C-alpha cells in the first residue's frame, strides 16, 4: 500500500538520524486507551533504533523500565480522560512537558469509550462490574484538549506510524509537521479506488474524514467508518442528507457516525441530528 | 515483634497497559500480594449493547492495540454461531493466516523488546540492542513480517479493517500474497535462530504446579477452534466455559479475576499452556527445534514462556508459508446470512492465551448482550500466587531489587493490562505504614 506521506517520512527519518543538537527528551503517557497508538512507535521497526538515537526516550513505560523524571521536551499523550485521577494527572503532564502532542482518537476526540457520554453511566458500571463501588470513574470520556492546552494533535484510530515519524522528525528539527489536511475521499481518487458509495451504494464517510489511513476501507470493499475523525470544513450535514435521500435509514447511519470519533464536534453534531431524524420518522427512541 | 513492610511497584513497565504491584510483609512472612490494575475501565460490554452486530469485530478490536485480531476472531466465531453461519474452508484458512500474523507481531515484540532485557539486566530492548545489535534487529524484522502480513490481509496491522462476520470484506489477490513469500522464507529461518537464542538464556530454577488451560483441536495447533482442555485432565466444550470458569470483581483491580468454579482455583493460560498441551501439533520444524534446545514438556517454569513463544513464531511462519503458497483467490469472501435472534460463544487463542466471547443478538441484528474474558484476567490470580512462591527467593533489604525481580516474573506472562480492564503498579509495605493503599 502506498502511503501518501511516505516520501516525507524518509526525509524525517534521515533528519532524525543526523540531528546534532542535544537530544530532545521524549515522554509517552497513557490515559484511557487500547495502547495501539503508542505501539505504533514500536511498530516503526526500521526506524526505531534511529529514533532512539535522535531523541532521548526518557519516559516510555511500555518500552523501558528506565523512567527519567521531567521536564520533557515532547510528551506524546495517548488516551482520553475518564477518571478524577487522570483529570489531575494530565495537568501534571502539561506542567512538565514543553510540547504536548496528543496521539489517536481517544486523546483527540474521547475515543470509542466516549459513547458513554450518551448513556447512563451507572447502567454501564453495573453491566460490566459486579461491585461498581470499587470503580472510580467520571461519567464522561473527554479529549485531552478539553483539559489542557495541546500543541499538536495527531488523529487516527490508530494513528499512522508514518505520520508519527513525521511529527517526531519535525519536532526534533524545530519545524511544523507536514501532514496532509485533505479528506480520505481524495486519497481514493489518487489510488484509483472505485468509489464504494457511487458504485455500490455503501454509505462511506470518506468525504468528511481526515486523511491518514491511506484510504484502506474502500480498497477492501467497505465504506470508510471515520477512524481519523472529521476533516477541516467537513460537510457532514450534506453528506448525511445524501445518504438519507438515497434510501439509507437514519438508524443505520447513527452507529456509523457515532463510533471511534463519536465526540469529535462535527461527528457528534451529525449523529445527534440523525438520531433526531430517526426519532421523528419512527417515533422510536435511539441511543 | 515482626515489622510490617510494604513493597510497591507503582507502575509496571514493559507490559501493555497500566498496573502496579503491592506486597505486604510481616517480617519475612508474606501477608498479601496484589496485582493491581488501575487502567481506567472503558465499558466495552456496556456500549456494545444495541450496536449492529456487524460492528462487533471493529469495536472489540479497540480493546487492545496489541492483539486486535484475537478480539476480532473470537467475536466473529461467536456471532456466526449465533447466526447459524458456517464459513468455508478458504475463509477458515485465511483466518488462521491472520492469527499467524498477530502471533508473529506480538510474540516478536515480547521476546525481543519486553522480556529479553530482563535476562541481561538492561531497561529496554533499545538498550539491549547496544549489546546484541544483530539479535534485536532480527527481532524487529521478524515483528515487521507479522505486521506486513496483517497489512495485506487485514488492511492494517493495528485494528485491521478486513475482518467481517461471515468472512472477509475482500479476499486478497494472489500477487499480494505471493509477494510476502520471500520475506516469510527468511522469517522462518530467523525465527529458528531467535528461538535458539532465547533458549540459551539463563533461566531461574522455578517450577510451579499449575493447571494449564488451552484450546485443543484434533488436527491442528490451536487458534480458532477446538475443545478447552487442561493439564489436569479437563476437557469441555466451549459452551461449558462459563460453568467451569467464573470472573470475580476484587477491590484492588479494574480487571476481573477469573477462577475455576469447582474449587475457586487459579489457572494459567498462554503460550506455555498451549505448547504443553499441543506440542505434537506444532509443525515439524518447531518440534525439531524444541528437541534440539532441550525444551522438556510439560514445562511449569513461567520464565520459559519465552521459548514457547519462539516455538510458536516458528510454527506461525511455517503455517503461514503453506497457506501463502497454496493461496488462490476465492468467492464469496463473506458468507451471506440473515439476521435472527440467537446466542453464540467462542474461545480462541490470543497471543497471551485463551480468550472467550459470548454474544446474544436479536432478530434486527443488534447486540443484546456481550461478555468478554481476556487472557490476562484469567492469569491475574495465578501471577499473584506465583509471586507468593517467588518472593522468598528474591526478597532482600533493597526494595527496588525485590520489586525488579517481581516485575520480571510478572512480565514473563506478557500481561496485557489494556485488555484486562476491559492491569499494573509494585508497592512493598515495610515497617510503620502498615496498611497499603489499594487503588
């Protein structure tokens, strides 16, 4: 699979390898998440040792038992805020990190666990845990930027490791990361993937979703389900109208808009609107 | 009067997810060992209710970024049982191939970057690379082959997108699969060399008496289906899982503890259990390497799980090569089905051990109930009991050294804390502050 950012990555990797200034200190913090985004760093198999020589990996518990205290030049933050303890801990991270980069849909939009923002929290607790009194959690799952100033957000569920390398390379070299800002839809056109919406009538979030995955789903005969969150100036209103006009039921669109980036404002607004339409049409109540 | 002493590991390292360890001693007598998991709960079983069943493989993948395929495989098998769908032999082979990719990627990571540093007293795989550049680079390349297979067959390595209830959204093209073969031929030999390397490590002389549990299939090494068997003679159908094992909620952990219902005893799942129970079903090359390195089964030394992982990586490369070489595109890639109300369960073998899923669905194709038991919640109590045995051997005046040795044992299980909360932090209580603070 060709990644649109692959050329930049090579240069980023080269840049990181030849950095001569004191090595920036990197820390990786985890909040509510699946570990997949920080794993993306360990998944840079060809570049990992070069990255480790270009930056000082000062705090990365998943990879190293050596946990150096802050301050850090760069903090990569994975996961969302779901507990009172974590709401406090993220403030501490901000205090000891010069640059905070949030990585992944949990950190940038609240993640799949933000579905509880629409549900009765007590019901969820009882559904999973026999003794809910042992569990201390907030009723919501919120992105890091709701709690602290974030310097850069890297989208995706999971993030693209190529984009992660570009961000690390840029920060090492004191420049802005160069990342694409177009939609998944455009990536399909570039790859020559036949449109699954046009050709097969499969509802696809490609037109409103941020580039980064490499437009994988349509090339596997399925619609985009929005892992990278809303692209800037996404027109979710128009796209959902199009889906509805072409005969898709509102209740089938609702889970599509309300998954891994459910609480990203554009997707949240679109899913709430679709939920209202569904209620109007069916008189039924949907989550 | 003996003094109370607490040893704490606030944050376990080189494990997936977050947890700690809390040990309370009275003099040198161990009063309590708690593996505490403070990973925030994410309530998957809660928000799966009411979702379209087609989304379950995509959503459950997000429980764990290291073993998403295990969640996807368990979910689709359980849902297919509920729907009355029988998959074709071609789909079945591709699912085994996908699991091979995940075992290679996950075992490769754990062997080289997470567990191996413990045998050389270094903090990370990156530090280990300074001493063993060839071996660590080889390990990274092995892991990469697993990821590349996941990318071709699954669309991407983390949270693959191609797994569907009924099969795959698209069967790969022949040339996509053929291209992987040369690297996999290298991988098979590299996996043999990596296994020889880890088998040469110095292992603590530590044998436990476990009941080891794994899936067992009459004709093949266990991945996606079979009965559930144990080293104590248990043999049950997957549908009897919940009568045989039950989860318990304990105060010090956001992960549930799973125990045998008959006598509340703990048990051990994972690569060591699989090799012990299924050695004769490993591929010939893997069996030959096991004999050559003197790997005697049954093996009840948890540290030697790293050798079992190596043997499984060999097997995964070998089986993947067979499937890749024989592959022809096929149709349909997905078996069609009608929605109907029903219930189904499945047990498959995640890299870390047996994983169990059960779903109830309604006639509109919505999830009514989801139950998920990951490997680490099954191993959690066993790890605590292992530590009770291990601590007297490693207990010294230096709390940090004691804690490091405890972590070493915990890490041999490759615990996945993100998974188990659907894990860890070591605290040692010494004198004065008698009551530890369970989190």
